[in-house]
């Protein structure tokens, strides 16, 4: 249930050699981690996907607060 714009964006990404190389690298790392009994990359990606669905707003970093009068 993607919009036409999202479909076109995905098609453009699929044609990019850099994106294909990145996905292949992720697959290789996931296979290595799985063989070593390390963290499951698929579970982590699923978690991140679920979090972005629960909190769909765009994250904007907040500038650090500068305290001018601080005494220790």
C-alpha cells in the first residue's frame, strides 16, 4: 500500500549500485553475526522499524543547553 511516489523512490534506489552494495554488506554482516552467535541483526532492524511506526514524527536533535552560571 505504497503511494506512487514511494514506489518510484524505491525503484530509483533499486537501480543504484551503491544501495545494492550496502544491502549486500548488511547481509554478509548479518550472516557472520548469526554464525558467531552474536546479536540478531534482523531482530534489531525489526525493532527499529516498529519504533518508527509507533513514533512517526521526524526526530529533530535539540541543541545542547549552555549553562553560563554553574557552580560546583
